[in-house]
């Protein structure tokens, strides 16, 4: 019987196996299909099959053992009955000893067979115990293999996920690198184009280096960096085209007087886009000043207002000649600046060359003793305080009607009004953006313009535009303190 449950050799993967076992003249047949199973799974299935075979055989043997035990019990019972009957027969009929001897032999043979059956049953019981131990070992081995397989499967899944993540990062880095390359190429193209344009503009400006308007146009075209005004210069013209502050404010001592100036643009734009301009400087020992407001309906008005105030800084006896030179230069610069204009806008520029430029103007001078002379054409205005005076006096009031006279680039310089003043302590000259003229307002305006914090002046104007004390227009203010001291 032990030869029937010994281990079978390894069966190749993918074959169909049929086995037949015999036990006590009973045949046990089984089959299994091991197609496409891994080797370790095949071993487990094979061992489980063997366990099933042995378990079936063991059950059969146990059942047979129980049957033989039952038969043995029946035989013993029959033997007892036979003994009783034998004794009865011996007493009653005196059966001879030969028959009794045969009967005893038969009984002895039956006992031997019972003993054999009992030994076979004990052996089957021991084999069953061994088979249980082997089955437990196989179950433990199966659990260990499954645990190992689960760990390896988890490790494989983690590795595959990391591999996918790494591939995603590699793809993202490759795309980012490609984007950076494309962006760098675009920037290089833009820089090369800008460099070529700048070179062209620089060549043009070098050829026109005596033209301030050409320099200003170049600065705007190539977005030159913002620069501050040089406080050592004797003449100032505001605003410079590249100054990007909302409020362009400056304080300077000129001819023993303190001059503060400020320029705003409409709608809180930067000061550099203002069409207003102002200038001041020391001429023959006294302070000369001018403010101008370019008329929006004319041509090249911003350029003209800056050229106009520069022409007015000089002795009065040469003002007419300086003004004519400014007109000539304005016309010539218009033609010289044409190559600096972008191609798609050149026709607009050329169309404006023949048109006149207009700007309102207020100019004059003030001496150290407080004597002053002012001239005006167009809607500009001025206010003054005398020495020890408390209230402001309006010298030139703002215009009460729409429209205004202006100085143009095609006609001679003519003033609408002129006035001589004395004992001037404080002087305010302004363009038409200031809409209020009472003394309290002018005192506050003076303190903000002459103050050192431009943000307070900006807040004051912004609030005034909401309250309608300032118009939403370009605003230029000169505050001149003639009390005979200098800045720190």
C-alpha cells in the first residue's frame, strides 16, 4: 500500500495527466489539466492532488477497517453463540472431539484474521496521522509561496508606478526644455530685430545730433531707461520723455529763489506723455520762467510746447530771434525725424508736417527785490502773494470761455496780456488744469507743490479731480518763492 502513495515525478507544464490507483481491489482514477500553470503553482496543485488521492485512499481503508471490525464483532458474537451451542450440543448430543477440534481451528483462523485486520487498521491510522502532518506542511508551504508572490507582485507594481512617474517627469522636462529653447529663440530673434532697429535709430540720431526732438523721439522708440534731472543745470525743461513717474516734481534754487515745479498727465498717466511743458533758469541775475500747454487739436503740439518754453528762457531783447529759430528748427526737425518713424505710421507723420503746431504760453521773469514782469497768450493763469500778505491775488485769471488763443509755429510771437508786478513774495503760474482760485485752496496747493513728498501732491490732485477742483487734463504748476534764500 505504501507503494501506491509515493511521490510522483514532476509533470511537464501543458500536459493532461490521468492517474489510476488501486487499494484493496478498488481503483481510484483522477485527472488534472496543468496547462499554462507556473512551475511553483504546478507543484502545489500536484501535491494537493496527491493529498486528495491519499485522503481518498485513507478514507476507503478506514471504511474497510470499520467494516472488518464490524464483521469481527459479528464473528465474535457468532463465535460466542457457537460456543454456547457447542457446549449445549456437547452436553446434549456429545459431539465428538474431532468436530470440536475443527471448530477450534476455524475459530483460531478467524481470530488470526481479526488480528490481521486490527494491525492493518492501526497501520492505516498511523499513515493517516503522517498524511495529516504532510498536509499541514504543504499548506504552510503554500501560504509561504503565496506571501512571497504577493510581496513580489506589490514590488513589481510599485516599480512600474515609479517607472511611469519617471517617464512622465522626463517627458515634462523634455517639453519644458523645448519650450525654453523656443522662447530663447524667439527672444533672440526679437533682440536681433531690436538691435538692428536701435542701430538704425542711433545712426539717424548721430546724423541729427543737434536736434533735441530727435533725441527725445529716439528715447521713446527704444524705451530708454528713466533718468532724473541734473540739479546742477541752470535751465530745466519738464517733462523729459522717459520719466515714468505719475508726478514729475523738482525743487531747485535759482537766482537766490526757490523754484518748485510739478507736471501731471490726464487720467493718471505718466508725466512723460503730458502735452504741457515748463522751463526756468537764471538769466542776467534774475529768474526767468515759462509754462506752455500744447493744443490737442493741432499737430506735434507736445514737441512744440517744449521747444516754445526753451525759446523763452533768455533776455527779452533776444526772445524774438530765439522764437524764430525755434520755428525754423521745429520745421526742419519734422523732416529730419521722418526716418525714425515706424514704417506703418510714416504717412501719418508726413501728413502732419505741413500743419501748424499750437500751444498756450505764460512767460516772464522775477528779480530778487520782488519786481516781476509776466506775458500771456491763451488760457494760462497766475496768482501772487505780496510780502507779509495773507491772501492770494489773481494776476491772470483762468479763461471763462471754451477755446483759447495760442502761439503757433507759423506766425510771429504775440502776447494777449502783459503785466508788471512789485513786492512779489510768492508766485504761482499754471496751465488750465487747475479749476479753483480761492486763497485757501491756493495755500494748500502751494504747500503740496513745495513739499518734499510727491505722493501727497498726487493724492491732493486725485482727490481734487473727484471734487472737481482739478480738471482731468494735463496740469503744469510753477511755485516760485522769492524771499531770498536757497535750498539745502
